[in-house]
């Protein structure tokens, strides 16, 4: 006996409130950096309602992966053209199959090898995420990748070492030992506390 799509859906458990399964942020340096990235973008896009920023949240992309608990989520990810609302995790089959458009990983001694290897392959081959950046709050290493066809290619930095993000329509660059966003005119994107900052 064949099931209709509606009957199959009724048999599947509700996964809209799956809890995240991420470890705690590694250090206060990493926590501050993540807070800056999220706060700046939320402030810049405060009038938009069609995006979701995930910070230290699990991405569940298959029921087998959920069962095996074999992958943890990115430090920061952006999904565009989706409903802006709170979520406890990002569950692909509850989000019309949408993968992140952009991912940023904050490197640490314990995660750098995985972030540069296994996660890069996952974001390229499974997620097909348009852009992937990694940044080390300790060494200030910043590298950007853009999906061209089916493979990541290095994004060439500007003369001042910034990386243009098509997904954000902003530059990513290091300023005062922090990863920050900059406009196409190369002006610093402020967090609310810096909104009276003079032009750089």
C-alpha cells in the first residue's frame, strides 16, 4: 500500500524544536568575536525579515546524521531568503532543504584541523555553501573560499587583506585584532555601541 506525501509527513516526528548539541565556546576571545559578528550583522540588517543567523547552533541535515551524532555545527552561519525567527537548531527537512549561504568558523587549537579539512569538504560537497571563511582570534589568520562550480576556490584578498563576500555584499577583514565587516566603500560596519564612531 502506497502512502501519500501527507501520510508520510504525519508519520514523521516533529523536529522543529530539536535542541542544539554544540560544545561551549572555547574562550572569552572566541565568545567576544562571535558576539561582534552576530551583533554587527543583526544591527546592519535590522529592517530585514528574510534571513537567519545561527551562532554555535547545530545543523541537522539528515536523519542518519542526527542518529549518529556525527557532526557539530558551524560557529556562525547565514541562511538568506528564509523567515527571521528564533530557532533552537537548523533542521534541513523543516526548512525546505535550505543550507547556509555563508559559514564562518573561528579556529582554535582543538578545531583548526577539522575546520580546514573535514568541515571544508562537508560545506563544499554536501552543503554547497556559497562562501566559507575561517578566522583565528589568536593568530588573526583569515582565509576565504567561494564555491565555483562544485569546488571551493580561494577568494583573493584586497590590497589591505580584506575579503569581499558576495553573500553579505560586504568585506570581511581584521580591524583592531577582530574580524569585522566593511561596506563596499570600505567603511567599518558598526555594532550599536559604535554608531557614533567617526569615519575611519
